[in-house]
C-alpha cells in the first residue's frame, strides 16, 4: 500500500515537472524582453559603414567602378552587408557581401563592379551606392555616396597610335612572297623544267 502511494506521488511530481518545463513549440515561443531587443538594436546602431570613395575607369564599352568602404568599429561587428547600386536614379543591382573574419583581413574593403556601357549616351551621369546591414528588416549602419561623372563613349578609333594599321590589301589573288620564298619557288621551277626535258629525251 505504501509503495503504491509513493509511486503515485512520484508520478504526480514528474507530471508537474514536465508541464512546468515542457518543450518549446512554434506556438509557444518565448518572447524576447523589450529591454534586450532595445539593447540589440542600439548595438546595431553603433556599427558604421563608411563609403570612402567611388572612382570610375572608362574602357571600351565598359565602365569599371571602384567602391571603397570601411567597417566601424571593425569587420568583426559585421557578417553580411547589402550594397545597392544606382545609375541615374535607376537601380542597377543589389549585392550581398559576406565579410571575411580572417585575422589577415583588414577593416577596409573594395568592390569593383564592371558596367556594360553599350548604348549609353555621352553626357553627365550619376552613380550612387548605398550600403547597409539588416536587423529585423530594418536598414542599420546605413551609408550612401553619390558621384557625377562626365561620360564620353570610348572606342578603338579614339586611341592614339603612332602608325596606321594595315587592314587589308587589294588584289587578294596576288601572293606576296619574301626573297627566300622566291628563291625556293625558282629552284622548284628549274627542277621541274629539267625533269620535263629529260623525259622528252627518253621518248
């Protein structure tokens, strides 16, 4: 009788313990205290992205951008960054950048996107880069920099060269030979003539 009572009491204690510490489910997620959430957001706001430069290098039908940026207080405060690029106010592309945590990596980084400029008219154009991290859908450590450049299409004809390039020679049926090649052909012709004469003598 005593054993059954003890067993029943143990079962009741275990049941109460399980109810108290039951496994968390998707319907029963613990709420993050507002204070902790506010501290996390404040910590995110202390991070800074500084866009140090936007340079442009013009090539044939291409424009190479050099976007330099620095992470504050250091790279260890970031894991991923989003970079949005705009040309004359139109969104070109969005890039997700994974920040390397290697001890060899510095806190300064560089992006070098290449733009296809075929069909872009000459004149002034604006290039804008926005960079930020994300926390709960909010853009944090936001940085923006815009530059205006004067674009002039560059082609092969615009390059300065010392002498003209021979593109083709009229009279494609003519063969241009060097002196050495002429001597070889002359020897072949003489040999063929000698063989022809010797065959006639044999007849």
